[in-house]
């Protein structure tokens, strides 16, 4: 069966065959973006273009789906972390009922004035707050030296007020403390985090049981957290039972088979409030990808061989990884920081393969027309994947409240 004549709209001429290399050179104004440029190709050439495009598309889609699922799972984990450890488990409550039935119920509350520093690299944050204790009876109790902050170091403590009025006892302290916190790095630099402050009584459970002052505890409405917004806060009461009593004679006296800590916990959910740090981490990568698209363009439309330019882009992309890595601890879970860099490197390597293929078709097979069409299809595909992937990944990581 003879092929239908091919009509070139710019020259108003018909071709009975696929344009030769000389004809393609003569009519360089031929726009490969037009649909009709695909028609003169041989069936095996069409299949080759389609097959290679599908391979790139499937591999890219598989990577994006995997990474996006990982980022979404991280967001769910943060929401679960905010809600956990704010109630006393039934097993702990049973022991409180047994050993703490005569203990003082000390209502404990916090007013968070400010979070002055969040240091993800050194896994800590610093908090300024008011902490108060109020209880009835048990006038011999004194909470001044009988509490601690779990995984925290109190840098300064100032008594603010103390009231001893009959059976009413009330103590307030202004505290500045550094709290150790293993920050989740999966969605860095667009992550959200839960900051928890645990106040523990050092009295045994038969003397003091802490209860959360949920009505009066609050957070400064003008709180300023560098790089983050406060989304919500919560306070609650919890208890933790250790498997041993550390040979404590007081615990042995009441028959406790382990240390049972009564705790009041304050939870703060914070979320990254801007994209500045994100672009700081990836601006070099994005510049490299733009450079790669330019090389694909000149390779397709100007028939130049820019292959020697791409290795420098690859090394530049690898060097870009260190920008974000220097902001995080040495041991971290792979996440957005690695995913975006891996994706960029994969796009650079795929572009190198496309340039090599176009050059081979053009030089080894002397078929500039097929090379032009192949290059244009791949240029469109890579542009869509680079733009789409670098939009999907950060949007999957950012938590919209």
C-alpha cells in the first residue's frame, strides 16, 4: 500500500516519501510540534518513540507514587503523635487507684510564653513558660524541688507566687528550659512537628497525682516561632510505669513493683510557615534542571551536541544535596530532601540518554528528520515530568491546615 502524500503547510508542497536528510535541512522551518510531522515516520520508528516514552513515564510515575505515599504517611503520623499520651491508660489508672487513693490531686497547668529556638540539627527546642501547681489539703507538700521536665534541662527557674491559704495551696514558677526532641525529618524543609513538654512529679504516686488544668492552660496568642506557625495546642494527664522500682524503699513500702510517674503533658503542633527554606535547599537543583532543558532544546532544534555540558550539571546537582543535609542531624530518615534530589538526578541522567540517542540517530543513521521528531517528543515529555514532579513532591509534603 502506497503512503498518503505528506503535505507541508509552510511550503505548500507534497511529499510522496519521508523527507530525506537534505530535504529536512532545506526546510528547517518545519515545526516538529505539529501533528503531521509524526506521519512520515516508519512504523518501527513510531513504536520506538512510544516505547521509550512509556518506559520513562512508568518509571517516573512509580517513583513519584512511592515517595508521595511516604510523605503523606508522615503527615498522618504527626497528627497521631499530637493526640497520643494525653490520657491515662487503663492499666496505669488501675495502679493509680490502688497506690494513689490517698494522694494529693495536684492540678497542674502551663502558659507557654514563647518557643525561642528550634534546633533540628541538635534535636532540641527552648521554651519559656509559666508552670503552676494547685492542690487542697496536704499542706506539707512543696512542689518547688519535686518536679522535673522529662528529657529536658531547666536552664532557669524563678518562683513567681506562692499562696498558702487554709487548705488551698498554690505555687507558680517561671521556667526557661531546653527540651530534647527527635524532629521528624521526612518532610524537611516543609514539615510539621509536635513539641511536647512533660512535667513529672518526683513524689511517689502515693503522695502526689498530677492532673491537667485544661481550663486555664494556654499559649501566648502572640507567640513567635521562627520559621513556624502554631496550629493548635492541647494539655492532658498521663502516667508511665517503669518495669522496676530502682530499689526505692518508699515504693517497696507500698508494694509497688515499678516506678509509676504521674505526668502532665503540653502538646504544641507547629507547621512550616513559608517556602523560603525550601527554595534555599533546592534553588541550585532547579537552576540545573532549567539548564538541562536548554541543552535538550538546542540539541533538538539547533542540532548541536551539548553532551559535554551535562556532566557538569550532574555534579552541580550532587553538590546541591549538601545544602539541606547541613541543616539536619547526621542520622535521619530519607524524605523530601532526598526525594527531590534523587528526582532531579534521574531527570538529568534521562536527559543525557536522550541526547545520546538523538545524536546517534542523526549521525549513525543519518536520519535528521526522525532525530528531530524523537527529540521534540522527549523534550515535551521531560518538560512535563520535571515541572509536574517538582510540584507534586512539595505539595505532598506540605500540610495544609
